[in-house]
């Protein structure tokens, strides 16, 4: 697990994060929180609402509609 600690400011008001997960099904959902810390040391959780995940077809697997 990689821990990143970006500092948000008026000059840099956003942070983009990406990751991946291996799905055992064609689709799924993910949600969670990011723990944020203010300059004064107070912390709060930033809630990430549920969002849908979709699997990409495996390029090494034959397509179910492939002509043989």
C-alpha cells in the first residue's frame, strides 16, 4: 500500500488519485474514506460515495462470439 500525503492549497486545490483492483465478477462497487488533516492538526474523514467498477475483458481469453 502506498501512502500519499498531498498538501491542498489555493494554488493546488485538488489531488487526483488512481488505483486498481482485481474483480472476481464482471462488475462491483467500491466506497470508502480519506483521512484529512488540517494545518492545525485536526483530522476529519472525507467520504467517498459508492461508485461502480466494470471489468475489462481479458485480451487472452477468446470472445464468446468468436467464430471458430
